[in-house]
């Protein structure tokens, strides 16, 4: 939850949506699931006649559209406290809409309310201008922003009092639009209960006098922390009692009752949404890659878990707050750093999911509490997200793409409910994230790896290794099997260690061995044949104790794998 002081200073324009559908829709991953918040722009409102300063923000959002597109964001929200305090100009609305759509995304537009500063007729005029006069045909519309924070509203009746006339006036102009509200600053059961009591005086899920539904998407915001969180809080928060997972289950039940009472079926079923979400509304003043906020590696993992919990609980789409913002460490909670332009772990975790999770959600189970896992599946691919949040422990693991019991004593066992009788064995370093993509038969076809020391610390994107699907050659032999690093031992090492490979289809190939320190500098480079499947590595005496990344690459191909190595002299 964001404090008003911070919001006003940041002039927040939100761009995040997390929509949930009724249980009967199953856990389908919609084509518009992953989204962002359009913050921060150059200006919002008339800079020459600003009602509630500031109107000028000098943001560089227009320079980030290519990065937003490359993150695979789909739905872009233009709203928040700044767009509620000061009505954006027509030119500002058009600029955002055209920028979003020219990059293949879809905008969500907020009309201002600001505790009755703006009227229902003014909201209808905005719909008229954009959808009728300019023919922009905006589908999703939001009314106001964070009434329980920005207007200090404490009851459902206060929110219903403006939501109903605004929605009616807007749908009178364009009956085809979908209304989003109430945009609560946090999950408030007392207010939610009042707004979702079917037939009650403050029910906003029913119809107006013209037979049109007031709202189509029920929304709230979530920022679980304020920057003072500890690591245990971060790891346990989202699935703890009365946190995000429980809140979504509770809200889904309320919405299902409303849908039934109002006979809302098919496309008319009301959805739920989180239109702003991040690990915290402000960072600790010293937050960095090794911290616990939006700049940190575990902060990126936290948001990835948040996205997956949305999928698990029938969410239709999620948009994170925000693209780029802040003039200091505490306020820099976007997924792109405003001072360096670097893409944070938050960006890369978002992209890893948006690129790979398709079809329907596939639930995951890990036997290690500090390792989180989730999956997805469609007719062609199965994707598995594994996040090791342990500070120091590396794990050898086995993934089963079914609920079958995993035999043996391997430390980390992961089950993904994908209905395929196949297993895969590998290793994951501490503070690392991997997405494994399998074909429909359960053969690995792509691995996306991202770690704190091997990637984020040297500002490197995730390593993506593409494999050719296993097939049967004309002579009946199996070909195209990818090579694997079976083991790196001893690890930690005092300077001499062994790499053991499963060479797959690369039996006659040589391999390039490279070792990098935590800031990305190469400290070792040698070609080896792995004739027996093993090679011993002797590190230079000058190498200092610490963490390193070992990269094994098949020569003449782009395929490579990495492992974390600890040198202790």
C-alpha cells in the first residue's frame, strides 16, 4: 500500500492490471495477462494551469516503449494519483494511446474523480472524445484512484456513490466499454463486502436503470511492504494467512456469488483485478541487487511469484507498477533503473514469465520451502519456473512433469501437474531462477537461466539455451539430445575441480570452458574434448577466493550451460 505523500511526490500514473476470472473458466492464461503501468511521462494535466501541482514530471516514458514491448507486456494502464488530481489533456491521452498501440499493446484509460473534483459528465465527455470523436475504441476504463487512501474513504457507500453515476454516464456514451473499479489502495474486506453484497444498497456489480452493468472488473492494489521487510517476510508473505493468495480466493468467492445473483454469464461475468502491484511502495534507502526491495534480485523473484499466484487463482491479467520512476533509491520501484537505464531483475523475471508461460496454469510443488515452482502448458509446450531463494545452498534437482512420486534421494524434488510421464535432472545455484521449456513429450527444448552472481551482478540478461527437440533418426537411433552438465565437484573447491558432462548428441564435439567472476570478467578460457565425459580443471593460483560462474559451451553451436562455483583457498 502506498502512502499518500509518496504517491503525490511520484505523481503516479498506474499501468498495472491483474484480472481474475470465475472458477468455471479454469486457469487459462489469457493473451493479455502480462502488463505494465505507464509511469512516468513528461506531464499530466495542463502545465500552464495546473490544478494540483505538479503537472510537469519531466519523465522519459516515451523513450522506453521499445523496452516495454521487449518485456512482452501487453496491457498498459494510464492512471494513478497524478491522472486523478489533474485531468490529462486530450493530447496527452492521444499520445499515450497511440504510443501503446503502435507497439502492439492495449491501453487502459482512467478518468479522474478526485473526491468530486471532476463530474460524471466530464468522464462521459472523455469517453465521447476518445471513442466517438477520435474513434480510438478504448475497451477498458477506470474510475478514479485509491479512494480509501486519496480521498480517505472508509465505507462502501462513499465509493458506490460516485462509481454508479460515473459508470452509467460513461456507458451511456459507449455501452461496449468495460468499467474497472473501485481501485482500492489495498485489500479491504469491509469495503469489498459492502460493494459485493448482491442487491445491497452499495452493490456495484449489478445493473443501472438502463440495464447496463456498473462495473465489469473489480480491482484493488497491493504493495505488501514499505521497505522495512526482512528476507523471511519476503519469502513467506504471498502465501501466508490473509495475504495475496487468501485474498484472491476470498474475492473470487464474493464475485462468483455476484455473478450468480445478477445472472452474469459468458463475457458478462465480472472479473477481479489488481491494477497496481509490486513488492513495496518504497525501497529501503540502501536497496540494491543484494537488498530486499524493487532493485533487488529477490524482489524480482517476489514479483514473479506474485504473477504466478495470480495465474493459480484464475487471474486474467496482471500489470506491475511500474516502468521507470524515482529520483533516489527509495522511490526507484520501476523495472528499469532511472539513472542508469539498466533493466532490473524485476524486468527480467517479468519477461521470463511473459515469454514462456502460455496455455493453462500447471500447479507446481517443491519439497524445499526456499525453492518456489510454478508451471504452464499448452498443446505444444510445458514451461516450468524454478526460483531458488536460498542465500547459499545449491541444489541438484529432479522435475517430474506429472504428479508421480519422484524416487531416489535427490535433495530437490519438483512436481509440475502437466500430465506427462517424463522427468528431468539438473542443478540450480543459490539465488537463481530458471525456466525450463519442454515439448509436449517432455523433452527439454529451451532453458532460460538467470542468477544474481552470474547475470544480475554484471548487468547481463538471462542465458537462453535452445535445444532441438528429440527425434528418431532413420537408423532408429535417438539424435538431437542436448548435452548436460551432470556435476561440478568438489564445490566449493580449493583450486582443482572436475566437470562431468552428459554429452548427448555431441559425442564427437569439443567444448569451450569459460569461468567468470561475479562482475562478469573472464578469468579462464580453455577448449576440452571430454572424451571420457569428465575433465579436470586447474584454476590459476592468482584467482581469489569467491563465487564464480563456469560456462560450458558446445563448440560451433550457441548451446551452453552454466554452473556456480565457489573457490575457497
